[in-house]
C-alpha cells in the first residue's frame, strides 16, 4: 500500500495509477485545531468539534483497500470543503459583502466558514478580513478539489468510468428502528446513475440497516461539483448515523465500529463491481 502524501491541509492515500474506478473523499473529519484557530474562537474547542463528522476518517481509512483517498485534516469550522467557495458569510467575512451566494446553509450560518454551531451560537470573536478567507480558499479548498478532480479523471481515463464515495456521518435522526441509519445523497438523481445508488441500498439493507435517499441530506457541493454522469463520473454522498460506529457519548469508537467498517468496505466493492459491469452475485464471489 502506498504511503500517504500531504497537501496543505489534507492527506492523500493511494498509488499514482488508480487500481480501480472508485475514489474516496472524507472532507469533514479534520481535527487539527491550530493555535491560530483556537485564538479566534469565542467558544471552547469542544463546541466547534460539534461541526465534525466525528472520527469518520477512521472508518474511511479502516474500510479502504487500495482506493485513492483524500482525508481532510483541517477542521470544518475553519473552512468547509462541502460548500462552494462563493458561499461566504458577510456577518463574519469582510470580503463577502459584495455578492454572497445566499444558499439555505449560508443563511443558517453554515457557509464556507461556519459562523455558528448548534447549542453554542456564534463561534468567532471577530469578522475575518477578505485576505484571510482568500488564503483559506487558495490553501485549503482549491487544492483539495483539484486533487479530487485529478483522481477522478485518472480513474475515468483508465476504466471509462469513475465513482466518488463522499463519506460523512450524521447525528442520530431518532430512535433506532424508527428512522434511517444511512442516507444516500445524489442530488435527487443528478450526480450519479441510479444503479450505483441501488447497489449501496442493497448492501445497507442486506446488513439490516434502514436506508433512504436525499432526505434529510441530498448531497452537498462536493458531489454536485464532481459528479457528471454524462461524462462517466458518478458521485454519491454517504451519511452514516454516528451511533453505528461511536460509543454512547458519540465521542470515541464504539462496539459497532468494526461492523460499520465492514459495511463501508462492502459498499466500496459493490460500487467498483457496478462500475466494471459485474453483477451482485459475481461481486460476492
């Protein structure tokens, strides 16, 4: 297995020549809280940790085989890779006053640089200068997306098709047995062919988990930006209930960690098999 290489704020795993059509992205597991970031907070670090997809990077790394994989190190609170770089919040970003891209997420305080976190309110002591945000865009956001686009292009060039699994986790939606534990997002059928979504659904249901599509998470900027089924690039966002793999406090790996890793591994294999035209029965052999 290839050693990781490091970008400005992320790690890249995998060989230069992709061995298969599937690429993994883990954009919300970063927890490298720098002194600069901590100094700008008006709330404890523990508060902004609520924005993380807690330890989802450990699931992704344990589940991957030889798939090209990007793991973001920088916390989501500093910059959110699953937002368009134009989704800048004028309430904390001096450079956003001209023409902010006012999505629903941005209006709720969860733009390119999150402004608030549930249960704690506003998280920053001040507004950031335009140059500070541009530095994050140029040093963190663009390099990640550029690297992801390159890996998908390489896979498509070799196999005629590429599939992105954008791995996330979500707070429990309710009592187990009454709500979905897994949500598949394909932007309502626009970022991936239905056959890939169906393969994920089959694996989740086969493992006994309730699964749904696009509600409450339809997929964010990453799958919207990189998914292009007409060109043979398919992108799916996968949200896992954190209680599937964390302990009761949702802070550390729990008793379901290995089971969740095994499920993600089966999903990755199923996506590769579907991309290469293999049936479910062939992929299981």
